């Protein structure tokens, strides 16, 4: 897969395969994510616009997030091999300390800090599970944390309250779930504190 910083308005011919087009989109989207911290959905849309312009193509040409994630890993290995591992370790250690502080709310780490693709522009995302979302807000207020409230759409379309703040110069986002959601969210896309500490230990030993 080529990585060209000047990729723009790529012209596809009728003979080009959907697989080739999808790979080009994934490659450029990965560049936006690694270089600028773009969200996956926004990165895909921007890549399609930049590569295809107003071309009309049939079929589902968008790569899935797993394909883009793999491209992000490859991009970082090529361009950020000297800095990304240390950045990832820093964010994981900071996330672990936050999870210890927020232990009463059943914290789980998700996103790039968990899967290992976190870079310069990545924030920390934690899922919290509690009987009353207001308890999290009150807890932060008592700590003197200046946070902003927004909504984040869950995988089932539900609106999740998200509390965002800056901690030690890093962005932190707490996605507050009902305690019953612990049984429904994907266990493969989250990790508890014990699992995160294992990832940190393995990374420090050079096995991750």
C-alpha cells in the first residue's frame, strides 16, 4: 500500500476493482487519523471526497473501521515509529490512574488508547457504568474538575451523556452508561483496569 502525502483526486478507471478503491480510501483515511487525529467516520468521508470528488460509483466502497485501523498501524510504523510507542504508553498510564480514581463507576478503557493506535492527537475515552449518571457529575465537581457535557450516540442509537475535560494536558471523555448496559456492550472493544495494566506491563517489556 502506498502512502503519498499529496494523494488527491485519484482517478479510477472502469477496470479498477472495488477492493483497490476501498484500500485507497482506507489508506488516506488512516493518514488523516494518524496526522490530524480525525475521527474514523469523518476521515472516511473526507478521503472519499478527496479521492473521488463527484465520481459516482456503485456498490459499497467504504472500508470498515478494522481495515482503517490496520492502515493506521502501518502508517504509524512507517512515520511515527520513534514517537508513537512512548505516546501510547503515556496515555495508557494516565488512563489507568483515572480508572483507579473513578473505580466506583466501573470504568473501562476504549478506543485508540486500548487498541494501540493512539497518537499525538488522541484523547482518552472511558466508559463508565452507574445507576445514576448525575453521581459522576457530582463526583467531578467535588474534585474541582471543569468539564463540558455533550451527548454521544451509542451503538444501539441511544443518547449517552459524555463528560469531557482536560487532565494533565490531555483530553478525557467519560461516556456514562446505565449499569445494565454492562451486559450489552461489546466486551471485545473495552478493557477493565486489570487488563489495561497488563497491556502497560507488556508494552514496557516490549511484548506489545
